C-alpha cells in the first residue's frame, strides 16, 4: 500500500512537470518521458542481466501492455495540457478501477460485489469531472483524460498477467519504454519543437 501511494505521488509530480514544460506537442513530451525511463531500465537490465529470464509466451502481453500504455500516456499528456491539472490527474487515476474490470473480463479473476460497486461509483465520479457537453472543444480534454484511465487500466491488467508468468518488472518497463519511443519517434522528427534548457530538465524530471 505504501508503494501504491508513492506511485500516485510520483505520477502527480510527472503530470506537474509535463504541465510546466509548456507548449510542446504531447507526442514530444511522451517521447522524452519514456526515453529517460528506457535509459534507466536499460541500466538495470545490464546490471541484473544474470538474474533476468525472458518468457517467450509473454510477448503478446508485452505488446498489448506497450500499446495500451502508449495510448494511455499520450491521452494523459493531452489532458494535462488542456484541463485543470487536478482534474486530469483524477481522470487518469481511474486506472485502478478499470484494472479491476479488465482483470475480471480478460484474466477471469473474481469480481466481488464491493469491487463492482467501486467501479460504478468511480465511473459516476468521473462524469462529475468531465461534465458532458455538446461543445467538443471543451469535451476533448476530458475525453482524453478518461481514455487515459481506461488504457492505463488495461495496461496494468497486462502487467498483472506478465507478473503471473514470472516476467521481471525491469523487462516490462524497458520493453514498454522502447516501444513507446519507437512509435513516437517518426512524429517527433516530423514536428520537433526546439526546447529550452528548463523544458529539457522538466521532461527529464517527468521521466525520472
């Protein structure tokens, strides 16, 4: 539970640094955030290579985790740039409730009545944040934030499946970070925005 709370705190700091980095494309922010994570994960892989074992039957889950995670990060960063920061963070933190739902649907884990009620309450709470409107210009950021929570939940569900298969957490992080960097690199090269030293330091902070 302490690690879960620490994780939420670190993700809140990440969103803050992303917001403070200013008017940069969400894809550019995502690339540099994941590039820092990849660098750290590769360092750990090299350090612990004798203790790591790659399970080939987990490749499909790794790909799904990476696809879902990349979409989740991009949507989250878009929401962070277009919503009040607290609202964007709250919508992204719907991910645990969707993890419960996806674990029930995809991993066939038991869904207790209390968990089902919590999922419903969280969904209703998200509607209070989103405040549905026919004006798409106001709705886009909220929709992106909600979508980030859905896909992050699906990604965590895949992490759960990989953990059951014995896949080491460092491999999961390295694979996801590398996948995300490869996907976003072409878009970054086509629409790169020069960054100040402060923006670079903030995105390094987001990655850390």
